[in-house]
C-alpha cells in the first residue's frame, strides 16, 4: 500500500508529557491557516480519550475538531486509542503491521483534499516503544519532520532534547527545531540567547520561546468538581472561575480571613462553620476581588442554618468525601488541558504562537 507522501506535514513531539504539545499544535494550526487554508490533523496514538458514538476518540482530537471544524472523520484523526489492556494484548500477539496500516490509512483519509497535515505525538520520543509505535517510529511511518516542544530553562531542555534527538535520528527522522515553552517573562531574552546557542551546538534551530501564562495551567472550579466527584451545595454561577491559589482552612477563622483573596480556592472541613461564615462575610460587596470557590471536605455536611447561608453565596461551594489533604493534593496535581469551551484560553494560545514562533522558518524547512 502506498501512503500519501505529497501533502506537506509536520509532527509535534515533546520532551515529556504536559510540556505544551497541544497548545503548540492548536496555535500552529491557526498560524498555518494563513498559508494553507485547509489543514488536516491527526493524533496517531492517543492516551486520554472520550467515548463518542461508541468510538474512543483522543481528547486533543475532539478539541482541535471543535475549534477548527476540520472536516475529517474523528476516528481517522485518532486511529489508535491506548486502552488499559492495550499493551498487554500487544505483547501477547504483536500485530505491528496491522497498527502501521491503520495509521497509514487514517493519515491518507485525514490528508484527503487538504493542503497541510499537522500530526501530534504523545509524550517524548520513546512513548509507545513498548508496542513498537514510539513517537519516533510514528513520525517515520507518516513521513514527517519533527518539531520538539520542551519547557523553560537552559540546561534541562537541552539535555532532554538531546535524548529525544538520538531516538529520532536512529529512526532517520529529521528534526526541524525546538520550541521552548512556559518561560518566565523576565527570563525570555536571556533564555532565548542561551538556548539558541546550546541548540545550535547540537545542530538544532530554536523556533520560538513562549512566555509562561498562568491562566493556561489554572484549573476551573468545574474541572475540580469533576475531578473530585464533588457535590454542588449551591447554584452559584462561577464554575468557570479560575483557581490561581489554594488555602487550606486549618486555622482559626480570624487568621483564615487573610487568605480569602481573589482567585483562591478555600479547602476546609465541612464542620468548620466558623471559617465558612467568615468566608461568607468576606464576600460581601467586593465582586471582582472574590475567592474562586470553596471545597468542604470529609463529607461533613454543615448544619441547615449554615447551608442556608451557603445557598446564598455568590461563589460555588462543593462537598467532597475526601479529607482536606487529599483534596489539596488532587488540586495541586491536576493536569489542566485546554477544553473546547475555553474560548478565552484558545484566543490567548493563538496569539502566543503567532507572536513567539517563527512560522516562516518552519515552512521553509518543509
């Protein structure tokens, strides 16, 4: 079977998970549309998926399709879903040829009548090696050159990119260059200068340095509710409120008052009625400076008089079965992915990539 080799394409990989592949892919599709009006997207190997019409579709694919209306069947944009027992089954009966054909056919359908195809990897170059579909092998299968996305700093990104570079080169895949993501604003110039020198010594181009934006990694109250499986105790609007900080209410109400700041999520046991009432008092009248929300822990449901106060609060109040430590840990470890409804984030991502990545350099190297 001959796969389409004529449509221009690029493969986005990263040095580790959550380094910003999806952010980069989303911004790049928007930037490339100026040059290629009809763009296809494929994430050959997906690890986090949702069920759509009985098909397992990668979350990032759903995002790209809803933002760009890509006009490709979802099942072709997300051909392989790595379910929990996928690896075990593969090791029992290695059916690599079938998987390779599946990717090639999906790529052909995604590229049909398109001017360009963006392929998104999953994690670093070696992810998927266990079933002989590492990012390096997949990039080779789809015949794409690679852009590596890594995170801020100088030493670590260069070390990690070198490790990935070795695996791509072993598969005979060319790396166009590197994008350094999540760099603190004050360090942009310094890191751009030194990263460029460091990568050049490895024969790699620096394609862009993207400033860190706290809003892109801040979870919403809605996402936290989902992740905790928490119950809503009131009907307040504000599930879209961003959480920029966490305060655990384990002190006296008087001392807790100092933590009731804008963007803060208060986590406190449900029987700490003194803290709940203090929080309510702090909410009066200062609309723009209010906390994001409150999580009451330990499945401790407040008394009916306090519940009445909670129902009147202008911010969401949730009840979780877990204790305060577990809730705080889960919120801290939350992986915040951009979702189809995050219009504000999506606009920001488009601007970030357009302003900080050298798209013309990418096109020239293809």
